[in-house]
């Protein structure tokens, strides 16, 4: 029996186009992923922005902490926070500096972050601000010579003491060194610098870091927590090749825990980038992620290590207004993260930064951005809801391939049992242009396994007025807006929720999904 709210929604969205029938009986055995580790939904925060996001001893950023706790409650553990990005390779250390960070902007190099940076001991206070959160600290590899070594020697003791106990996840050395020779912000290595030279430098400097940690924080070594995300390359096709770097001995010391690559689906100023053609487009997502798959398959076989995306988001150069900050980008984030999970990528760190257009939230008020929860965060919430508590049982994801570039669906299995399905409808519905028109919908249909033993089906919807919305977004009827309760979930009274679905005598269930929206189907 369908609930009255479901019937009302069907009337609201008008004509429903039918998608293909997906047989769930074969999806687990045919293409399920490996079990996902904890904290699949994680974040990368720009090194220069970290004090804004986390705060310090006297003023911890409780808003950011609340948003992380929300996700932790859904997926069983808080996101792991990687502190890094381009600015980690610009940062030097001044032990007498009272400010946490002093940054100088050069708008010819970047309008979004400082490119001359000095940090002091107060920078590391930010690691104390959040509850039950672990971190990856990014050390500077870009600076070479005396200044680079002095920076390592100055920061290692401070950061290893700040990341004591459970706050330490992993380490990182260098951000996207495969761009060091070709960076548009200025090359920092000569043209002849290849994988062999990179590996030699990486091994030498990680050994220096190890010796400093052994001296100042020996428990890190004793507890086998001297492990890295590496090599943190920008992606495939750049001036260094990840497979060649591994073959050159990158992990000779056995200190790498995760194979780390980065990914952006396009550029903020690339010609032809659109919401429908670039982000709300499953084919575009598949092509972007599949660039990693040959690399993933070879390296997982060669190294026996998991492959993750340690930095990623929609459009590089910090996103584009009207695209990366829209509800359409939240839908893209759901599709992108779940396709990564289904294809063997074991964790995804969505990159954040102060005033970045693709940010999931703005942690402080600035001249350009108001403090608040942004559209992409709701995509993070839906992904965590689909995955569920990853600390309880083995969760695997299957891509339920659809018949349109605008439709995608994924099944979540726990210990081999079907528990949830995500459906994403990505036909662009621009409410500012179509306010007077009935919103179309798509019907997704699934053939349940005969042994599913499903007793009840509940629906949680990711909704907004349209793909171009930047406010008024809910998941399962809840808003996480800062203005309502500083990021804590608030149930909205003007949104339909608590829907249920029935199953036909033929074992088929069908759900109507409005254009530019998504839903999680829960099986009980």
C-alpha cells in the first residue's frame, strides 16, 4: 500500500517516464565491489584553509564539528580529514610566529588561496578542535634545498605531538608532484625530473620524517602508525606515471598504507562545461572515474594495497559558481561517490577550502561567502545514508546500470544481503525557468530476489526546487542549514517524508523520482 505522501508526490511531478527493469537477483554476484573500509565519506581540506574550518583552542569551529558528527552517525565513524592541497607545498615554518598562518596572495598565481605561506606553532591547535576525528597531515615536498629541509625539521615535532593517539590517521608528503614540472603557478622541478628522481627524493625525505618522529614521538613508530597516503598524484596522463613510480621503488620502505590519486571531472573555466553535460551526466562520471581503473587493477594486484581518491571534487580551480555550488552538484556528488565505491575505489576525500565554490560548507563568514551548509553537503549525507554503518558488517556496492546517461542506481549489500538502493535522476530541471510547468519524473523499477524476505520498504528523498537551487535542500525531510540549528538536522514541516512502497505480486517494486532529485530505498 502506497502512503498518501507518495501519491501526492506522484501528482506533483506529473508524467512519469519509465526506466528499465533492473533484476536485483544478479547484481551482487555479477559486479559487487570489495567490502568498503570505514569512513568512506571523507574530506580533504586546503592546508591554508584548515584554521578557518577547525578553529583553535580559544575558538573551536563547532559548526564544522557538527557537520562531521552528522556524517559519523550515519556511516559509523567520522570522516577522515586530509589537511593538504597545493598550499601544503607553499608552507614554511617559523617557530617564533604567533599567528597560526600568515599568507600572501598573488592573484596572478591564484585568487583563491595564498601562495606564500608561513605557519607557526599555533597552526597545530586546529587539530584539537573536533571530536572523534582523525587526520592526515600533508608535509611540504615542493620546497627544495635548505628551506625545504628546515620546514620539515620544524613541523614534524609539532605535528606528531598534535596528532597524538587516535587523532593520527596517516601522513602525506607532497601534493600532486606529477605537476611539479608543469604547474601553471610555476614549475618547482626541472624538466629532467622523472619517476626515479621523485622516488629517491620521497624515500630520503620520508626517512628524515621517520627519524624526527622516532626522536619526538616514538610511540607513533611503536604503534605502527608511520603510514602514508601516496603518491598523491593529480591523476592519469601527467608528467609522472604512478605505475612507473611504484616500479621504481616508491614503497621500498613499506610505509604506504593507501594508493592515493586525485580526480576532478573537469575545470571551472574549461570551454563547454555545463551542469547537464558535465556534472549531471552519468556518462561523464563514468569516463572520469574509469581513467583510474586500469591503474587501480594493476596497482592493487602489484601492491595488495587499497586505492583511494585523496582529493577530488567537481571542477578544479575550486569550482564554478552556478555549477559547483548548486543542487545539481549534490546529485553529481552522489553519483560520483557511489560509482567510485562500486568500481573498487575504497575511500573518497571531497576537497574543501575557504570560499571554494564546490565546498560542502562555508565554515566562517567572509567578504565573499556567508557561513553555512552548502548544497554539496546534502549529497555527502545521502551517500553516507546509502552506505550505512561501515563498522558493522561487510558493505559492498553494486552499480545497477541504467539505460540513460541521466539515470543511475546502486545497491548496498551488508554481509551479502540487500539493504538499500540509491536512485539518482539527473535530467536538468531548472526551477527558475520552469516554475509554471509540472515537474516530470522517472520511474525506476526493480525485480527483487525471491529470497529477499523484505517486510517493509521506506523511502528517503534528496530534494530541492530544481537543479539550479542553492538553498531549500532537504534529505529525508531534514535540513542541515546553519541558520536553523547550526548544522544539526532539523525536520521541516513543509516536506513530504516517511513514504513507504509496496511490492507487486511479481516481486517488482517501482519508485517515481522527479527530475533533478534522488532517493534511498531502504529494505527492512
